[in-house]
C-alpha cells in the first residue's frame, strides 16, 4: 500500500507513494474535503484536471450515514459511483462529529448513542457500525471509531478515553479481519490529548494491532500550536516508517509544512473551501480578504500563481462577485484555494526530492507569516 521513497536529511520529512484501489497518491498530500459527497462548488472533472490533480478526497461518515444514508448509497453501488468520482476516497469514522455534538450524545462501552443534528432522531455508531457504514460507502481508506477528548481535559479523563479508544480499536481490528472488502484499508487513530505519555502509549498500542496506516487525531480542537506540534512529536517516533501517517483536520499552510517536517504524510482540512465562501484567498504572502475596500479598484490578479480559471480576473471584479454573493465568486476563490494547497504539496515533494525541504519550509513560512503579521 505505501512505499517510502525518500527521507529528508535535515528534518523528518518523507516522500512516499500510496497505491490505492482507485488512485496512486504521491505524498505528502492534501485531501480536499467532500463532507457530503461533494467538494463544495467544485465539479469532479475540475478536481482531476491537471490544474488541481487531486488524487484523493475525504468523505464524512457521520454526515453520509445520516443523509443520504446507507440504503441510498448501497442502491447506487457506493460513494464513488454515486458522486461520479473515479479516484480515491478516505472516510473518517464519525468520531470527531460525535465529539462536536456533546449535548446530543452519550459515549458508552458499546459505542456512541446520539441524536441527529437534523431531526433529533436516535442514532448509534459503534466500532463495527462505523466500519459497516464505510464498507457501504466503499472508501479506499476507512478510519476506525475513536473518542476525541476535548482540549484542556485532565490526564485522568484522557487516559480513560484512550483506554476506550483502544478497546474500540481492537474490536475494529476483529471486524476488519472478518469483513474487509477487497481494496479497503484501515487506519488507527492515535489519541492522548496533550499528554506525552498517553500519545506514546496510544501509538505503541495501535501499532501492535497492525493497521494499514496511522492517523494522529484530537488535533486542532483548541490547543496551541506548540501543543499541537508536541502531540505529533510524541507519537511519531512510535509509528512504523513503512506505513503512512495522517494528521487529521489540519490546517493552515504553514502548519502543514511544519508537520511534514515532523514526519507526517497526509492532511485534510475544510479551510480552503470554507474561507473561500467568506471571501478569503490563500497566497504566498498570507491570506487576502477580497472583501476589503482597498480591492475595489485593484486591477491586479488574485495572486502570482492561481487556478487557470481564475487567471485574467482582477481583484476588483472578484470583490464585486463576493460582495454580491455571486456563485462564480465562490467557485473561483474555492478553485484558487484548492490550487494553492495542492500546489504547496507538490512544492514540498519536490523540495524533499531535491534535499532542500528545510530551506523551502523556512522561506515559505517566513514570507507567509510576514504577510499575515
């Protein structure tokens, strides 16, 4: 499934390749988020076009479980056929969404009992149920169910939570051994909050179960950047070099490069599409709020490098579209931001291959952070 092609001599950055049922994915990689079976405002053909060349996207088990539901997905032969996507899909387990529904759920030994955020109906996700749903979805990579502890929780809470996550992981491993469909791989999720000993234990215990890859979860839930980086640093030494590592739900461009330098291979984040809908574009000189008055008469392009469909449009025109809630404006900023993230991964891969990743990371982050200062 995963081939480690090269390691950086100055950092822990890795250049690898994932061979999946629907695509070959070069790593480090960024996965555009298609929560409900669509990357917002982007057509599948735009995602596979060389301008973006997204090899893998992310689908959300919780949301797909609620709507359209497994009956519909099964009728259409899985998510690939349903959304006309021929490349790879990773689906999360639903654990993070359950974490965000604190007032609507109860976590028990068998799994999570919760109410739908749509109509309040009673629902259940357990370790086996989460994998059964992902089997129907037909994703190339399925995440096991975990409990995501909140930021700032105490060591005792995090330790008990981690023990539950490990028991669920063992049940998930048993289910996979009996029911694994051809071409589907399973990733365990390292939890442990901000505690070094728990992160190390979580990684070691999961590796003993021999999953196909390992994610580092419970990140970006309110902790500081130093705590986030430390969580990765505490888990990474215990993860096998010959399997992929995935930091879930991250993040800002400079964060991604910092984590690549700490040995992470895969990322996903809603930010490129979400902030585009609010009128924000990512550039090498930091984020650009296209709604700002200063852009009204600006004839300059959105950025030095952008998606081909954005070329030729001025910042003034893009501001006009966004201020008037025109769909074209949302689409153009989304395509630009996806291009920025996916191109950043291409640049990172080239830098690792050339043995200059540390310099590339320092130069990019200095310019990007200066623009945001």
